[in-house]
């Protein structure tokens, strides 16, 4: 298997969908290494509240970043989204979000409930 594809982008070109998904030029990208609570299909009010907090924090991180890199995995997810690790100013967004208590580590498979 070859090296992952790396794309350097201006952070302002990334649009936040939710705490672990962004859009770039109309393409949805699921960020890997972490999972945040749902905002659209939340199972309870607290999940939606925490999901909104994670979404807001990702927007803040992007707004404050001077550089962004997307490190793409070779295959899309089951919904057709690209999968990528997001690095902002050299820091992994997964580490930031998990470290701040806004996300859980996630590497695929069954997701745990946030309720």
C-alpha cells in the first residue's frame, strides 16, 4: 500500500458540517481518529447539545489555524465520504477534540451511544 495522499488547504476553504465532518469544494470528508456526538440525528437532547459544542469547537479551530493538511485514507466510507485525518498547524484535530472532552477515539465499527 502506498503513502496516504496529503492535501494542503487554506483552513478557510473547509466548511464544518458537524464535529467530525467537513466539506471541501462540495466534497464531504469524514475526519478519522475520533467520533463526536450527532447533531442532526441525535438520540437525546444532551447528545445534540454536546454535538453542537463539538461543531462550534471545530469551527473555532479552523478559524484560528494558519495551515491545514488533510491526510486521506485510500477508500471512502460506506456513505461515499472521503476519509481523512485533519492536521491544523501540525496538530491532529482528533487529539485536540478528544483531549478537550468533545470526542471519543474511534477507528470504525459500532459507535457507542452518547445518551
